[in-house]
């Protein structure tokens, strides 16, 4: 199998962390988003959406979306468990993971994509010809600030994002916090619980993946 | 258990269709989004994100996000299967479901939220004080048009959105197509495959849920 990847981008990183936690190694092919390689005919023949990460199985099956690819490996390599072990824990982890994506990742991406000149004409991912909208920079930054506050509140009550066990929700949250640095936004002194959690996750070997 | 629901909103509808396919009945409480009941102190005490659907289990556990709640019931009521039976089918259905959400639902919501006066000051869901941005109406409509084209292309090759079996990806897609009507956008003559699929899904009893 083969994984289409980009070292610097947040969504491929989420998957690489997930794979590192499971001890899975896969052949990767780097695709450069800033230069538009993900929108080339060659890559769109593999994934018409032009998105990373994209996994191609040995039988030619193509799977995109980092959470869906993670689901594949959660089934083939169940240990360590990262997506829940029963109905309740699976649902709570999936819910928490989606909070990190919809409240966090989308906000940071909005601020980042609409302020970086590289993406002036590709303001939504996988597209060409979608113009940046200046008002979205502030909206994305405000959303990121709300996300930081909500992450801190969540981590006041629990060790990890979805409870007492490290999960895919922590991976997404950690990659979002690092992605936010690209927009100049960081966890601050008013986020002591998130800071404690961040330091713990950053010390895991998978954080280097 | 208790389900916080709103009859007219697309995300609660996705879950109701999922439950209807499984033959599950739950006590529901209607929460009115247009009047802001979802942002009231009373509802935020249940779900601080102010979002629907929200499920409260008998032990008090709160789960939001329709896909996460669906995952819970997929585990407790495995038949009929709607989220895959093995690593590959689970990943492909999750990937397809996310295409419907990120490419479809987010585009329609963008066009709807930023053009409806009711949401002029609540342009992102679960928030108060986020102003509508006029340029997002056109961006959302363009995204919806791309989504319709891509849905039609997907359904040229397969009976359902994620292959030959009806799944949660069809439920999301169907609810997105109906939600798009609120912005005046409908599948057209250039989407014959999507039209064939829509008629088939609309004939299922769950479409009335």
C-alpha cells in the first residue's frame, strides 16, 4: 500500500501520528500542496478531490480523509486502541474528535487559508479559483480563540480530550494547536489545563511523526 | 435516554433517518434553533456547544454530533448495517460520508446561514455574535454546484454513494440535497445519476423520519 502525504500539512500529520502510535510503517509519496501538485491531473487521477492524506491499498482501493484512513488501521491493528472499545467510548471519542475538527481545525484553516498569499486563489482545500475572503481571517481567529478556551475547559475535568485515555481526539487537537501557530496563535497563560495536556502529548514519540 | 432534536434541521434529520432505518424509537425533545433556544442557558447546560442533535443516555452521558450518535446505535443495534462490516467497508463508508459533509453539507450551510436574516448574527452554528458574510453566499452556492456534479459522477458508477449498499453516506447526501432546496438549489437535468438515486432513497420509509 501507498500513502500520499505532505510532511508540513496538518491533516497528513494527524494520520502519521495515528500510525506512529500503532507502530505502522507505510511507503509514502510526498505531494506538495503550496505549489499545487495536489491539484495536478496526475494526483487528481488518484484522488479527484485533490486532498491529502490519501491511502491506496494493494488492491487499488483509494481511501481519503485522515479519520477514515485511521478507522481502517484501527480495525487492522486494534492495539493500542485509539477510537474506543465499546458503543459508549467509541461514540464519545468520535464526538470529541469532531469537536476538535469542526470547532478547531476549521477555524484555524479559515484564518490560515484566507490570509496566506499562496492560497489567495485556493481558499478552500482541493479547489482552484476560490478567492480568499478577508473577513474570514478575523472570523477564523475568533473561532480559534473560542476553541482554545473550550479545549482548556474540557481538559480541566479530564486528563485527555475524550476522558482518561489517549485517543484520536488528542491527536487532532494537538495538530490543530500546532497548526494555529502558523496564524500566530498559541495557547496562553489563560489555558493552563490545555498547556499541561499539550506538554504531555508533545512528549510522546508520535509527536515527531 | 432522551434525544434533543429539531424537526426541520438537517443534522437532526440525518440521525432520525439513521434511527428509522434501524427501527429505533427514542423520546425526543424539540429545541427551536431559529428562536435561539439552542443557545439558551438551559440547553447549554446540557450541551455547551448549543448543537443538535444531542443524545443523553440514561446514565447522564451526553453525546453530540449526529455521526457519533449514529456510531453508538450502530454498535448497540448492528442490523441493518449502515457503517460497514470490515476494515475496508468501514473506511470507505466513513470516507464517503465525510465527502458528503465537507463538500456538501458545509457548502449548503454556508449559503444558507449567510443569506437567511434569521442567522445574520449567528452565521456559524452554535454561536451568537458571528456576523454573516455576503461573499460566502456565492461561495457556498458554487460549492453546492460542485457537490451536485461530484455526487452525480459518484452515482454514475455505483448504486449508492459508498458502493452497492445503502449506508450512512446516503443518508447524509439525501439530507444535504433536501437542505439545498432551502437555498433554492436542486439537482438538475445534468445530474441524471443523482436524480435516479434521489428517487430511490426518497421512497424509503426512513425519508419521512
